[in-house]
């Protein structure tokens, strides 16, 4: 691999949620914003639960530093939110039409 492992972890934390969000949008093109908002809520809600479990000590990642794991989780929260917001700003009237 030409990149260090921690950069692959960060890249995966950003790309995987955005890819899932874009796949859902492609499947339902008429309701882009509603689907994007729903998938973003599910993705970020799951990541918030994981962050909460790590912070209270119920889950300890064994393969990576705890703080790096939390940083990648935060990247996994920010990436779909940013994608959803940019999708809404791209064409707000066209996204809400049915």
C-alpha cells in the first residue's frame, strides 16, 4: 500500500458513508433530499451511538488507538451531513419537487 494504515482508515470513514448515501440517492432519484435526509439520520445516529459507547467505556477498539477511532467516527458523522447539505444547496427547488 502506498498510504499508511491510519490514512486508509480515515479515508474509509469518509468515503463509505458518502458512498452509501449516494447509492441510496441513485436508487430513488425522485425523492433525493428525503432519501438523503433519512440515510444521513440513520448513519449519523449509528455513529453517535458508537461514539457514546466508546466514551463511556462499554466498547474499546482493540486494533487502533481509542482517540483515533473517535476521530474517524467524527469524520463518519461529518461526511454524510456535509453531503446532504451540499445536495440540498445544489438544487433546492428541484430536490423538493415530486
